[in-house]
């Protein structure tokens, strides 16, 4: 399992995306399904619909149906942690999707993340551990 941010999902959906080939090449090196959060999935749905319409959104739904992607559902403590993280990284700034991934990483004890977002070089798991970023 590896956590997955919005950027790679959009890149995988769109062959014209500048990161498409890099993300596609990274997929076979990833063990297990990609795991994302509801905020990231919602963000990806919005961006996919805006750029490519319903067909891209339908493909994203297909990722769930095919088992390529799983949704992580946060517990109450994780939701509270997201708020703390957004305050802590407000100068970065950290959005809800990023906060949800950091909180999920803490809960799942997962350091690897599939992302194109450079902010994850600054974010720390439990305020100490760096992410292992793919690609």
C-alpha cells in the first residue's frame, strides 16, 4: 500500500499531463493498491471534471471499482489532527487534502507517498519523520 495524492491521479487520467509518463512508469514499482483520502478523491474528481469532463471522472470511479485505488476513511482523532496540521503548516500553506494525507500517514504508519507536491518534502509524520516520495 502507498498513500496517493491528487496530482498523480490526475496525471494518470490525462495522457497530455506533463507528469503522465512519469506517474505511469512508477505504478509497477508500487506494491498493493493506492490509498487516498476523501479530500484528495474529491479534489481529483473536481479537477478531472474541469479538465476532461465526466469521462475522466468515470475513469477515476473505475480506479475504485478495479481495486487500483482505495479510500481511507478517517476517524474522529484524525479529523482533529488535520486541523492541528493545517494550523501548524499555515505558512506553507497546507490544504485539507494534504492534511488528510499526513494524518492518514500517521494513523496507518505509512511513510511512502505517491505525490507531485513539493510540500511533502517539508511535512513531517508525527512532527519528526520525512515522507518517502514517489516518483
